[in-house]
C-alpha cells in the first residue's frame, strides 16, 4: 500500500502532524487532553511554572518531578519553563502565539486575564488561534468563579450518589473519571474548532466545562422517566442500579457477562440449562428483561457460582455469548490481547530508565502516528523552543539570567 502519511515541516508524522499546541494546563484533565492530540502527531509545547506541573509529584518516582502519573500523561511533549507572573514571561508567550494553532489551558478565565492571556488579547496577536479553556463551570452561571477538581465534579454530577444507591455509602468512582472524560471532550472540541477554521479561516474561543460535560455524560443514562413532561417515572436506569449488576462469581474467579439481545439471552438460558426461561414472560424481550433485571441477574448469579471460570468461558465462546473473565489491575498488564496488538509496551526514558508505554488506542491506516517519545524533564526544551521561535541567543540568555526562563538541571 502506498504511504500517503503527510509529515509536518519538521518531519513529524501522524493525523495531527501540522497542528502546534501551546499547553498551559496542569494536573490531570488538560494534560490528558493534549496527550491524546500529541500521540496523533501534534506538536505540544508544555509551558510549566518554575516549580513544574504539580502532577510531577504524584505517584512512585526514581527522581523528583518524574512521577509515574506525569510520565504517562505527558509523553510526546516538550517542556518550556516560564514565570508567567512576570511581564517578560508573558511577552515570550505572546511571541509564541504568533506561530501556534492552539492555546490550551485549564485555569479559570480571570487568571488567564491576569497573565495577559485573555482571548481578546490572544486573538489580536493571532486571529487563527484556537483558544480552548477546560475548567469547572460555564462562565455565565452562578458557579463560574468556583474552583473545580475531579472529586467535586463527581459529587455534583451524582456519581457518589449512584454508588450509594448500590452500596448504602456514597463513594467516588476510583478513577479520575471526570478529569479524563472531560479531557477526551476537550480534545474533540479542539479538533472540531480546527475543522471549522479550515473552512472559515478564523480561530475561536472554545469553552469545555467539567460540570456540564459530566452532567451530560451521567444524564444520558439516568434521565429515564424525567425525560418527559409530565414525567413517566423517576430518574435512574434500572439495569445500572440493580445490586446484582456486577461481575458474577464462579468457583474460582469472576466473569463479566453481558448478553443483551434476545438471541444472546436465549442462548445463555440454554447454556445454563434453563431453557424454560425463554418463554418466561418476565424475560422474553428486552423491555420485560429490563423491568425484571434484578431477578434475572440473581438467577444468572446462582448458575455461574456452580462452575469454574474456564468451564463457563468455553461454553460461552461456543455459543457466542458476550463474556470475559474479570481482570485485576495486575492481570490487565499481562493481558494477551493488549500485548499482542502492541498496545502495552516499554520505552527507555533518558533519566528514568525502562518505563511502561501505552500506544495510541486508535489506528490510522493512511496517517499512522510517529514513534512515541517519553515525557520531558522540567524545562528540558526551554532553550530549544525559544530558538525555534526566533529568539536571539542574547535574549534567551537574559531571560535565563533573570529567572523568567528555566532549563533542566
């Protein structure tokens, strides 16, 4: 097959090879969004304060500032350290804005304005700039000025309440699920704005609020009877809220079993040795199964508890019933499929040694991503980025001497 993969002027490859992003974000949500674009070829310059992104200190590490979470969320980026509280640092960013496509940030808009980086000023410098802010709340509501973090947004969007419905105790989902979900939404919002610019020639400001994004995410499943006026019932999707919706225990493990349509359920009833359930009016179609899902899951749980995981899996595979054994975090890292497809791998970091690497989850037949690069040390590319932007050597030296610019030690 002919390779039609376009490359940027500096040799970068991938679907986003022509896109240049200035990333002022930190912690989880923003860096995850820009990492998704970076792994597809976008050039991402991560602008960090002198103390670095706080997530550099989250997780196990060999050296200060190079913790596991940072290494995963900031691959394929370059680190530029600037003190943006000083006018000289702001002037550097203004110069960089001239030649970049996207300015991405997750601080609240008033903080950006204090740094001289409000949209009005940025658009005057580069009218084609995509100016994307991912932060807590839309700016025309009463929560506009509030700070926001993952746990707060989980609570505001009823995720702990949903857990409490099942367990009796409200609990956060043990993931930074708001950060990472909103990060995905932010990445696609940037790409949509870039598509719009391709036809209009104009940039624009894009707002990606955590609260509204996660509220949409949750209510898609759980609006239910409150969708209608007058309501046809309460909120909450019954299948998701039955206590029996969980991995089913076997004699030696657990299986995640998810038959959905009539044919899958009827084959499962045969495999379980309960063909009479196919004519049971509680279970003969998707509406009735949903209305009686707690009882149905109870029956399935009783059956699966009688045999070993491998025995059930052999029968399920023969009958083409959707089911997989439940992983632990450790067994996930050893999954044969993830290893066979190259998703899980290793890379050599120049300071941290051999570290885990996750390949892009998407594949692009015509524009495969470039080889992935390890996460940067703090300030590793400060001088390099400014030289590429046309800053004279004496100006770079002056910025370094004054403490506005910092490089890796």
